[in-house]
C-alpha cells in the first residue's frame, strides 16, 4: 500500500512524468520561437529593368528597320534573361509602336518596361525641278586674280554711254580667264537638297551667264524655261551696278517682268537681293559714282518682290560687313565660303516655302 506520506508530500511517479513532459515542451517551444526569427542570410532583390529612351526614325518607303539600344538590367538571381517585343532590328511601320522589354531571373521573378519607336516619313518638297538664273555670280565665277594695278580703277568700269552689245563684249573680256567653279551656289544647293530630301530626285539647272545685264536677262529668260521647271531662283543686277548711276527704275521693272514670266508659267519664284561689293577691291565699281547703288536697288527689290507675290531671299544682310571673308579677290564675286553661304540661305527659304510632310 502507498504510504500516507507519499500521498500528502507531493505528486506520484505519474505526476512527475507529466511535469517533465510539460517542461520539455515549453523549452522546445521557446527554442523554436527564437530560431524562427533569426535570418538565414541576405536575400537577392528581384530584377530591375530600365528601357532606352523613345526612338525616332524616318521611313522613305513606308516602313524601316530600327535597331535600338538594349535595356539596362540589374539585380535578380543569375542568370537573368532579357527579351523585347518587337525585337531590335524589326521592321516598324510609319506611326508610333510600343516596345515592351522583360527581364526574368532564374527564380522566375520578372520586371518589365516600355518605350516607343516613332517612325515618320522624311521631309519632302512640293517641287523638285529648279532653274537658277542670273549672271556670273550664279554661274559660279571664282575671282582669283585682279587686273594690273590691283585696286579699283573707276575709269575702266562700263558707262551708260555704251550699247548693250558693247557692255557684254567688255564684260566678257574681263571674264575670259575666269572659269565656272563647282563651288557655284546652285551646285552646292543641289547637294544640300539631295542630302535632306533623300526620297526625291532634285535637279537645278544653272543658267548663269557672266557679263549679263538685267535687260538682257529679261530677253533670255523665256528660252531657258522650256523644260518646265517648277521653281525659278533669280539673282541678277551686279553688272548693272557697275555702270555708274544705274537706272534703278528700269532695272526693277525688268526684274519684275522676269518674276511675272515665271509666275505666269505656274512657277514658284525666289528672288535674291544683290550682294554688297568690297569698296577698295579691283571690281568694286559700285562705289565709283559715290553712291552705294546696290543698297538702293535692294530696297526696291524687296518692295517689288512683296508686290509681285514672289519670295525674297535676302542675301545682302548676311554679306554686309563680311565682304573680306565671303567675297573673292576682286571684291565682287563670292569665294567658296560665300557661295556656301548663298546656298545655305537659299536652302532655308526653300524649306520655309516648299517643304511638306
């Protein structure tokens, strides 16, 4: 029989076993709760992807292959693969196309980004057949020498007492040893137009004639328009400025008649102001009468052009004060830099007048 002391003094063997089991379970729970809160090591972030900026391209034929930069990818568990749709090098149509790029790591985590490819048609001109009409400055004469004596000699300039035939003869003698240069502004301009309007074939006929006066040009112009050009580039009058006290009214009237000739044929007419001359140069004859006749004529040309509904190409301001760097040795004809400047100014006006999308 169990003793009375055993009954009164504490739990029996079964009770002690139960207490031990409870203590063991409590300890196990404590240990588990502590270990579960302990990190096993740093985790690797999910992939991060950054797309390139929106891309732009021109499509001369309606669609174009576009190669774009790869997106920038960081983080993620290696290996990380990147795909874009449509892929770089695909054919994109005219308009805006969304490109979505996705980065996916070996843990099957992913990130995406989007950018646009914008495709436009290249710029075009509403007219492609040009004729450049004028005198030696249109022809592209480069003056690399001066007559003996160097400086301007007003006694050899042409005068109003000469007939038109005499004036042409005298001027043609002056230009006999001067050759047309590939630097002529129509040649340079055609190259500029071809580089900008790549989907079109653009032609510029150079109808510059050294020594010509405006009155003679008015007679010659109709015969040069037989090929149905669409645009007339008109620059003439430098020889008239060199005859002393030029008849400005008659010159402007003849230039106006040439503008009307072109417009009556449905042509766009661009009229340029005359270039300044360098006063101390061997062909700076404009100043022999003590008057800057070129500046006076240009003021009249600007008014005439507006009245006739033509388009002005104002060359004079771009050359004024720059005659030492943009005109050749004779102070009348542009040098290579001057012809380039002329072509640039004609190009700007053509863009403003004839460019379409």
